[in-house]
C-alpha cells in the first residue's frame, strides 16, 4: 500500500485555524506516520502543544529553519 506524507502549509491559513488544522491532520495519521508543516515562523508554540497532548509520541525534525520559511 502506497502512503503519502501530508504536507500542510499553514501560511495561507488564518492564524486561528493553523493549530487546529495541524491537529486534525495528526488525528488521521497511522502509528509511525509523518507529516510536514510549513510556516512563516518557527512553530515552537505548536511543538509545545503537541508535546503536551502527545508526550513522547512524536519526533520533531527541522527540514528548513528560516529566516522566511520553516518546515518541520
């Protein structure tokens, strides 16, 4: 079975919809699954929320670290 990695570019979303959108995609991931989030700033507040909701259940890797685009 071929699976694709969801990529979410939150830059186009209103700020109030960014985190809920990411959590919605996360809810659909299979165990061991992954996704990529693209942002216009370092999404550390998102990381803290994920760590709080899902302690020790994910890995956070930077694919790109600014200054204009962050991808994790």
